[in-house]
C-alpha cells in the first residue's frame, strides 16, 4: 500500500478529538500548531522510521508558506511526499 494511503487510513481519532476540544475543524490541518505538526510527523515516522523528522517538519512548513489555508490533511501529506521525493 502506498505511504499516503497508510498514513491517511490510520486511526486519527485522537487528533480529531483534540481538534474538537480546541474548536478546530477535524477535516483541516493547521501547520502553525506544534502538536498537529508533531502528530503528522509521527504518522510518517511510524511507517518510514528512516525519514528525517526535521525534513518532514520543514516540508510541512513550506506547504503553509506556499498555500492558503484552510489546509486539507490529504493535501499536506501529498506535499510532504513530493518534497521528500517519496
């Protein structure tokens, strides 16, 4: 299964509940919120522990600089995969 599908088909319940607790939309991703970035980085690292976590964070940050929000989770994952040539 492609890495994108592995990441997006994971259980995101913890993430979604935390988003709801803080009044966010569960379908959006906020690259300016540290815990959200770390959550996505860990999703990548779970399936590809060889990836540099800082490179993933930089890719997420670059996405936010190049695109207007709100940010869809699947678009951010696509961007990171392309930036890391995966």
